[in-house]
C-alpha cells in the first residue's frame, strides 16, 4: 500500500479514502474511519498554524453524513454507539 504525505502527515491509501472533512473557521476537521469502523475521535488541522490536534465526540459514530453549513458542523444519521440513528 502506497503512503501519501499530507502536510507532514503520512496517510495510507486505504485510510485516506474513508473519511469526511469539513471546514469551520480556520480549521479543517477530518472524521476518519477504517474499514467502515465506528469511532469517537476526529483530527483537526489548523490552517493558520499548520498544526494538528485530536478531538473526541461524546458518542461513537459510523456511516454518518457530516456537513458544514454557515460555519456550523452537522452530523446526521448513521449509527451512534452501534444503534441506527435518525438524529442530527
């Protein structure tokens, strides 16, 4: 598997194709998954400083739609803690 370099971070092709990314202010937030697995962490890239950090959700999500509208991030549907959800 060929790794890719993204702003100083190596990402394998498999991981790089399974994620959602949204922009909020000067940050790009990456909600990543691996082989469709659920997760409660997200990666934050600060476009001003060029630094990365990690955030935590209060629930594990899988297969959710994630968008940013008017600088607000919405997470909708998918599975929350292993149970199908129609919440936003």
